C-alpha cells in the first residue's frame, strides 16, 4: 500500500469576507510518498520525514504536529 505524508505550515481560509462557503489552502506544502514494506522500510520513510522537519524548522518553536492516517 502506498503511503503519503503532507507536511505543511498553515491553513488559510481563502473565502471572501461575505462568503458563507469556506475554501482552505495549505501553505508551505512538502509531500513524501512511496511504497514501503515492512518495519525497516517504514522506519526509513519516517526518518526521511523527520530529517526534513528538523532541517527546515526550528523544532523548539513548533507549536503543534498533527499525524492522521487510517487503515482500509
């Protein structure tokens, strides 16, 4: 099964002031994806994500990190 991770910085509501409908946009997106089988490959995959986050952001200042996923 392919895995997809999207790291982003913020969610912006692009709806106009008088609009009843909201349209959201993610900013600063970076995607990771691939097919990784077994524990060892999954650990490497998550390490790539962690390496990107620590190289790109000051982790001491991160306020929140959300991880969402599901199984079929």
